[in-house]
C-alpha cells in the first residue's frame, strides 16, 4: 500500500483532541435531556389540592372581635347585660335575696346560650331572635336598680361592712390580749399549793430553821468579792429554784457561786424552806425579804410614793378612768411591784459587793457564767446584750419622743438592750449615782407621759451612755413569745423566757418547755403532792 507523503498526513494529537471534544459534548447533551425529563415528571404529577380547614372557614365567616366592638352589635349588648347581671347576682346573694339571684342566673344562662349558638354558626345575632332575651334581662336589671343594687350604694354598703369587720377584729384582738394577760398573770394551783406546803413545813419543822442558823455561819461568803455573786428578785419559788439549779449544774466551781435571793413577806417562809431542804451542788444561797429594808420607803422611793396617789391607784387597780383606751398590759400592777423596781437599788441591797450579775426568774442558765466577772466594762455600769438587730428594739420603740424632755436628751435610734442577764459594776454605780438618775426620770413620769410600760424604759433612760454591749451569746431572748433560731439556743449561755408564755404555765411554748423542765426535780415529794408534772 502506498503511503501518503509526509506533508499530507493528519497529526495524531489533533485527532485525539477532537474525539475528547465530541465525548464532552455528548455528555452535556445527555445531562440536558435528563434534566428536562425530570422537570416533565414533576409537572406531570397530580396537583394535591389543599383541604379547606375549619380555621379557613372561620376566617371566612363572622369576625367575633369586630362584632363585639361594633356599637350596633346585638351580641355586644347581650354580653354587657350578662356582665352586669353577674355582678348583681353576687350583690343579691349578699343581700340574702336568693329568689332574685336565681332569676338573674336563669336569664344569664339563656343569654349565654344565644351567644354560644351565634358563635357556633358564625352568623351575627339578630334583633328578632334575641329581642326577648334582651328585654327580659333589661327588666331584671331595672328591678335590680330599684332594689338599690347600683355601684354607689354597694360601695357604701361595703365600706360599712369593712368598718364592722374592723371593729369586730379589734374587739376580738383586745379580748385575746386580755385573756392572754390574765393567763400569764394567774398563779397556777400547783405553785400556790407549793407555797402553802413549804410555809407549813417551815413553821412546823424546826430542823429546817436550824439548818438556816448553821448556814448563817457562812456570812463571810456573802460579802467576799472574790466569789461569783448573783441576785434574783422574785416571788416565784419554782422559777427561782430553776435559775439557781441550772447555774449550779453548769458551773465549773459551784462552791464559788453565791446567790442572793430577795422575795416578799408572803413567800419569805416558803422560799427559806425550799432552799434549806434542797442542796444545789454546794452553792451558797441567801434569802431576804424587801420589807426588811428600812431605807425602802415612800420618802426615798418614787414608785412607793406614786402608789399612795389616788389617780395612780385608780389607773392600775380599777381600770375605769380612760374608757379602756389603754391596753391592759400597760395597766398591770406588777409594774409597780418593788420586786420589779428593786433592780435600781442593788448597791443599797448589797452594800458590801463590788460586782454582781443580775438574773430574772424566767431564765435558764446552760453555760458556766464565771467569765462574766472578768469582762472589762470600760468604765460603764451595766453590761448587757443589745437587742437592736431590728428597728423596733431601738429607743423610739419604748419612749415617747413627742415629749420635749425625751426628745432633748435621747437619740431615738439608740440601741436598746435587755434586762434579765446584766453585769453591774457597783463601784461605778455608786460613783455615778445611777439610782439618783433613776429617781429623776421616775419622778417626771408620774403622769405616764414619758413611757407607759414596765421597768425597761426607765432602765434605758437610767443607763443611757453607761451600758457596755456584751456578746449576744451570753443572753438569748424570745423563748416566751416567738420562735428562736436553734443554733442561738444551743450556743446561748442564758436562755430568757421573756413574754407571756412562761414555761411553768399551760400557755408556755411546748417546744421550749424541756429546756426549763430538765432543771425541775419532779420526783420531789412536795412537787408530786402539788401535782407538778
């Protein structure tokens, strides 16, 4: 075979590139055909028609909002009648007109049925179908107005009812306060029995009197300022016994503890008998009666002088001179008791002592108190735990700041403190004539315009600027009227049952009674005889 000349031969590369180009074109055509075929398939599918949902039908029907806002709407008129009728139903029931309330309720149901049917069928209410209901309801509403069920009359009625309820609540609150105060002041039969039994025991049992004579040989202890001296002023034998017993049992060295007890003539023999027949871990106990203090007379003591005043006697003992405006707690005669006010005469009662801890008879001691006697009072007379964690325990709570004397001398936001566990520096007391300060303020409160209640307000005035704050753990208050944090109770050295709910009363707070009762020996034959349990 004859070969072509070299010049006429086709290049190999050009043939290869042409083949490749044709292949690419073919692929592109095939892809185009495939896309077209897919599009035709999608278009050839049957169109799915949307189902007409109920929501769409609702939107195509009556617009409820527009219907109710329209001033010419029958439905709106009927709905307004129903709302007003519902209010009249309540008023009719309050007025005890049950028949009329029933008629209104029946007509309300008829109107609500009409409104409900219109909403279901999606067509407006017509005057023709609702005219009877509107007319009947209008007649009932007119009748309600004739019965003075209009808003102005009802406002007056409600105001009168609120005032009546306030008066009832005030009356109930006053009665509750009175009964609570009476319950707190009553002497339980068991305590009365104990006093009688002890007095009888004292006069018929010569051995008890001999024991007291033998103990008088320990008089040196009563004046020894190296010992720990405590005082309690009380006419409650069992409560005083708990104070002494709890102090003795929690003391590291009971032999160093001396208790000075002061009571009244009535309980003197019983108190002596009880502390003669019982031993308190070696604690020295002295019992006195305030009637033996010759210096305690009306010429020296303002409270005794006030007791001779006819108006004061009427205020505290008759309760008829101010139409009951003063709460009963302010009129309690115990606030004029010398056993309460004797705390302001401690240097006179114990002339040989230099430092002393005062305890109320409603406390329980659960820690050793010897460290109190080494506390530096920094030249102050009274060491006490402050109670101003809340605003109601500041001076303005206890004193009348509308009086110019109080306003001029005392800061209303000064921090209050509590009686019940106090350390007194009797040397500083005598030096600063603190009893004289007390007399000054007591004499200016004859008309009870500076303060009304108790011994704490005059104490705040007397020891103003003379009180050294103590750590709060030394004296935990509130166990006689409120809930107290259990951690505070656990850490507290002295627990104070201040308030009406004393632990020896039936109205005592049950969860706190065991803290006091564990220092009572219920196996004692006299306690069993007097039904203590």
